[in-house]
């Protein structure tokens, strides 16, 4: 009897989880969610598998997920194999023509193809959107100032200034997940530019009027103390983010994600999330439970112990 009671309790717990999620299924049905994929998540096959299963689940319950991905570590490995040394200028990968050729091949012909293949394997439908199929991101060369008031040469590094929305929306309406690498054409028909995946994801989210923008990272979210997981900050406003940047609590690789979040919020994205993509089903937990698992950034502070997702 004790064992049978435990089985019933577990079944009830699962039913409670589904009931909690039901409200979110209804709330986000037909809404766009942009998911930025990169970093250590892509180096861990099991974490990537669980994440892509989550995306298939989102698609299956009527949401419209869009994936934007980078691939920095894979690019660095490919450059080393080709005898090229990666060089970074102000945190950006210097991209000459030889480097760009590797970047384009790794992102569009290897990583993108692999993500699409796995989504299909797990029961979903996906299509890559890039220069080998349909190029949706257009940009211009990125110019950064140096300490002397001049300009820093980054090679073929750019920033997104326009997104062709129709192919992305058409795929989503057909129940297909669009998968975009962080590559843009210079102008409408120009050569390729290597763009930052965080800012590319934000540009896509703004262009398609996404409900949510989710950054998958290799940390629990934004921590007050990076050595203490319990110091996770569950919800932040833009003003609170800027204060944490000044205090250097938000620093290094987290700054581009936070800045991209703030830019997207200013332009209409309702909410952004920063979560640990290495944890199994972290995307579903963040999207479909009251408490969530990472840090959300919203325009106005949320009240109460649970966050209105």
C-alpha cells in the first residue's frame, strides 16, 4: 500500500505540473519566442539534445520558437585546424577573408545543419535560414572607437540593421522552426559579415515582435556572487541592470546579453530571460512554471513571490 500511495503521489505531482503549465500554453500560443543558442550548451551533446526536445515541445503546443545561434568554440577549433590563430579586438573576433570563410562554413554548413537535423530527429520540423538558403539578416560593418578617437579595424565584423521578417514568419505559421546563424549580408546583396549572436537574436526578436527573448548560457542567470548559486537574481528592471553593471556584478560576457536584452525591451519585446542551458529542460521550466529557473529582465518590477511569466 505504501508503494502504491507513493506512485499516486508522483502521478498527482505530475498532474499539478501540467495544470500549472496549461495557463502558459494558452497564454503563449501563437506567440513568437526567440531563443539564442550558443556557448557551452552547444559543446554538450546531452544538454543540446534536451534543449532541442524542449523547442520541439514548444512548437507542438502552438508556440512559435525561432532559434538564433553562434558557434564561437567550434569556429576557434576549425581555425586552429586550418593553421589560423583566433584574434580578438575589444572582445570581437577579428574577421579577415580567410576567417570569414571558416565562420560561414562552420555556422551555416555544420552547426545550422546539425541543429535542423536534430530538431527533425526529435519529431519537429525546422529549416535553416542563411546565405545558402534564404538570407534574412542584413547589416553593415561595425565600427568601434579606439582610445585615441580613431576607428578599430575588425575586418568583416558587422551589426544587424535589417531583418527580412516574412520568411521567418511564414515558416513559423507553417509549424516549422526557423534556425538562423549569426551571419548577415552587407546590405541586401553584399558579402557576408560575422555578427554577434546576442545582438542578432535581439534584432530578430524586435523585428518579429516576439513575446520573449531567451539567452541560453552556462551560468544559472545573473548572480550577485558568481561563486554562490543561491545568489541568483530572479527578476531585474533596466535600471537595476545598469546599477549592477556599474557595480561590476554584471560583467564580461554577461554584459552583451544584458545590453541586447535592454535594447529589445526598449523596442517592444515584452520580456527577456537569461538561463542555464546546460540544465535539462531549463527552457521549459523557465517558460511554463511560476518560479522559473533563471533571471528575467522586464521593464517594470514584479511584485510577489512568483513571477508573472
